[in-house]
C-alpha cells in the first residue's frame, strides 16, 4: 500500500492533468457566482470593486493555499484524504474527536445539495445575454437529471476528458481576466490587503460581504478529499496554475466593475461581462461543461464520504455498487436518487443563482471550522511545535469564525435549509455512533474453552440432524478465547446446530483505507476456527467471498479437512457447504432506560428498517443465511415487589 501512495505522490503530466480535471472543479467554477454573491443589490464603487478582489485573493491564500495545500495535505491516510480519513488517523487518541468529524462531514453533505444547482444555473444563465427569454430552469433540470442518471456507469470513460476540458476552462478564465486587466494594469494594486480592510470597515454592511467572499474557497474541502485520486504533490503543483488563473479572472472582474461605477450590482454579470459577444456562446458551453464536471466530482466525493461513514459505523448501511475496478470508484443508488430530488428541488425553489448564493456557503463554513479542530489535533499528536500549532489554531479560528458570523445572515434567506439538513445528518451519525457503542458494551462473552467439550459432542452426535458443513457466525469478539453468549445460545438452545466446522468471524475496520488481510486461529482442529478479517474503511465487506477463499487456502495447506459426502461443483467438493447465522437485535420491552437512550435507540431501530440487512451488508447470498432474533437488554428493570393475594 505504501508503494501505491508513493506512486500517487509522484509528479507526472498525467497526474497533474487528472488533478486539474477532478480536484479543482468546485473551487474552479466559483468565479461564475462569487462576485454576484458579494454585489447583491449594492451600488458599485471603488471600495467595493477593489475591496472584494483583495478579500478574495487573501482568502484563497489563507484558506486554500496555506491551510489546505500546505498544511492539511500533510495529513494523508495511506494516500487518502478527507475529513473521515483525517479522523481515522487520530480517533484513538480521544473519543471526543468524533464530534468535529461528524459535524464536518454532515454539513459538507448538506452543502452538496446546493453546489451542483448553483454551478450549472450560473453557467446556463449566461445564455440570457444572447437569448433574454430563454427558460433557464428546464435546461438546468435536464442537465442535472442526466448527470445523476449516468452515475451508475461510473466515470472511467468520461473521466478521461475531465482534465483537458478543465484545463481549457482555467486557461480561458485566465485569458479573459488578462484581456480585462490589459485595459488598466493598475488594478493589480487592489491585491493590497488594505483594500479588503477598507471594504469591511467602511463599506455599508461591509463585514457581511465576507459571506459572499467565502464562496471563492468553498471547494477547498473537496480538494483535500480528492487527494487519493491523484496524489498530494500533483495537487500542490497544479494548484499554482489554477490559483494564477483564478486571481487573474477575479482581477478582470474587478476591472469590469470599475467601468460600471454607480450601477446596481444585481444588474451586472461580472463574469460573462468579460466575454466578447463573438465568444459568448462558446464560453457558455465551456462553462457548462466545467460545472458538470465540478458537480460530478462533488457526487463522487459524496459517495466516498458516505462509504467511509458506513465502514466507521457512523451511517446506516446502504447498497454500494462498484462500477469498475478503478480505485475509489463507487456508486450508492440511495444517495444518488436522494441527491437528485434534493438538487432539482433546490433549482425549482430558488430559481436563480443569485437566490442560491443566499443559501450557499453557511454549511461548508462549519465544515472548514471542524477540519481546523481535527488538523490541530493531528499536528499536536504529531508533535509539531506547540506554539506554531496554537498560533495556527487561533488564526483560523478567527478567520473562519468571521466567515461563519458573516454567513449567518444567510440563515433566513435559505441558509436554514442546508443548516437543517446538516443537523439531521449529524443526528443520524450520532445515533449510529452511540448505538454501536451501546450494543458493544451490552455484549456478554463466554470462554470458548467452556463450550468446546459440548460443541465437540454436538458435532459428533449422529442423533442430531446435520445442519451444515461450515457453520459461520459473525462475532464481536476481538480474540479466539471468547464468543458472545448469544452465539452459544444459538448453537445449543435454538434447535442444536450440528456442523463439521464452526467458524467465528470478526471484522475489524482498519484506519488505513484499502487494507485486505486476515489472520486465523485453529481453536480446536476440525471443530472451531476463529478468523479476524482486517478490512480498510473503504473496502467492501464481502464476507462470503473472503471466507470462501480462506477456507480454500486452508484446505490446500491441509490445515482443515472438508470432505462433503455429496458435492457437485468443484468448489463445493473442496470447501463444502456453508451456512451463515445472522443474529439480529431488537429492543427488548424489558429495558429500563433513560429518556435520551430511549430516543436514540428508537430512532436507530426505526431507521434500520430502511438500511441494508446484515446479509446484504456483508454480501451473503440469501440461500446461505439463517436469521435469528435476539433481544437487546441494556438495563434490566428494577426489582418489582409483588404481593400474593391468595
């Protein structure tokens, strides 16, 4: 795996092109709407034009270049990035680190319902400069529906053209910026941070304009999440070209505004105002393709985030499809259709990109703030100079705290939508995290040695009907010396289950993303085998496939003898049959729980009805599964005094 990481980190032309194609889509299309969000209905003057571009420039420097490109990309988890990869690196040091991880991921998911609509809508709205009466909403809806429909096929084919298209896009916006700057090169002095201060301090409600300024860096979190696709060094090198093009474009827009002093901001389109009429239609086509690519990258990031959450026991189990063999390629049908409905609803509800900017950015501000907490913990754990870590934390707490406060003005104008969704996502993640720990603490174990004599007797008792050649239980036990009481009850009490071999399989999710390894213990030859599967948090838990391979390998090494009396297929002759007993919990009515635990557990079991069943989660064929119900008794009722009346 380390070799894979080194290969990804190697700088190459292909790696740079891939980075440009899939990493910078969100942040790269922000010039389409950032200035619109800043201007709103304010009259344009020099303070606003110069102050906005100065604030944008320094936001890109501090938020994107320093925080993410220089600092956060250092925190790679075997080549992977993203808030859950960062959390996986440090979670063992404190249980409280799950709080910023849950909040950060939840609000990042919430913002994903507004990013594709605002990107595509802002590009299509450029058509109004050619065809003023063109219906924008149906076109945007058609593009978004098409985008979601093709997710099932993966991006291995169309992904190859992402890089060239985005390279054309960035080069185009850089040239557009230069063509505007050429008219007045003095616009470069607007990069002086004094102009940003003047806007914040002296322009009416200038501080709250930071809510619009923040949109220039909303894709920085996705930049970190995509590190596993193309490597840290390729991202760092390609960013410098991207940043130059972005800054040139924003400077060009500032120069455009200087030519419209006194006009109301809502009558201007600073980006398409840079485009000459003869090039307007090609520019709109290129912009539309760029926003589609940006939306595609966001969807891929969302699928990855949900997959990681599932493997970390922070999200209900959902069906995950792997369209091809590309690393990191996955598709979650449930999330895909949910996002499609949400994005289309956002388009119909907000109708214009200007209205969408009012709701955009609030959630991702919280995500960036949570990343600051996690990266601070990471640097502290890695023993980076304590003073530097503290200074970094304070600086970004002030910067992102200011952005958050400025963005709170968006709450009543649509920000409440993403904020509400983020809180719902966070609540679900908390419930799954909490109940996972409750169920773990409720497990009662018995020594394997204490049941071994009875198990051997059962295995050799011809008077008991033969149940299976290989009888498999998934166990929470981290070692071979113990199994859960409920497994012993299942074997002996719920109709004795006679088998040739009893397999106890424990799945251990690793902090590394792509680990696939196992170790085993032969507790009793020809009776009990304990297997520990070590799977990375991005690996599909195909338990039946993995176990079949393990049985085959052990049979080849003569460590076990599997000789079914009757078998037809070659694999059955070699490994015999296998039955998986899945023990499902239900909440016992005998529990005496607090109000909080009752709420959490009831929500968990309610939502569980809509999540994957254990056999679906672990990719076990229905024909090989035996389902059993077992009561989850967490708090026994208090002793009740009964009075005998007769």
